[in-house]
C-alpha cells in the first residue's frame, strides 16, 4: 500500500478542520450549540488538528508501517478510531444528521487504512 497518498489526504483533511476550528471558533461553537465561552477550547483543538496535519504532511515521504514510523501510524490510528466511535455514537443518538454520518464514514476509512498500515509489514518496493 502506498502510504504517501494516505498521509497527504489525512494531512489535508486534518489541516482543513484545524484551520476552520482555529479561525472561526465562535461560529463553530454556535453551529454545534455550545456556549461562546468554549471558543478558546475550540481554537486549541484546531491547533492540535493543524499540528497533526503538519506531522502527517512532513512524514508523507517516510516508509510507514511495521516498525517504520510506528508512532505516526499508531497516533493516526488511535485518533481516527476514537473519532469513529465518538462521532458514530453521536450520529446514532441524534437520528439522521447527515453531516455526522459523513464525518463518521471519513473517519472510518482513515481508521481502517491506518490500522492496516500499523499492523502490517510494509514492502519497500511499494513506497518508492
């Protein structure tokens, strides 16, 4: 599996979320019915997403999987797996909010792919 595309696509998705949460936290808080006082926490979350995006972008050229870049692969796997569980649970509880199901599906795809590369052995020829 070519992980360069996976690392780039996850970096773009996480970066977009990070920029959104960093620069319009009050609007995000209002959209999801949170008090405006939570804007600082939303901005900090945006910084974490953007940092994760930078990590993935910078690691895109590395061999990922097996023992190579294991912390990067496992960190992404844990993030996306917990995200699937959290957003999926909320999507089930709220009955039919389409944007929650879209987020759940995107996170599930990334969780499956990062789980695969975290627990499989990479072949060098697939990364060149």
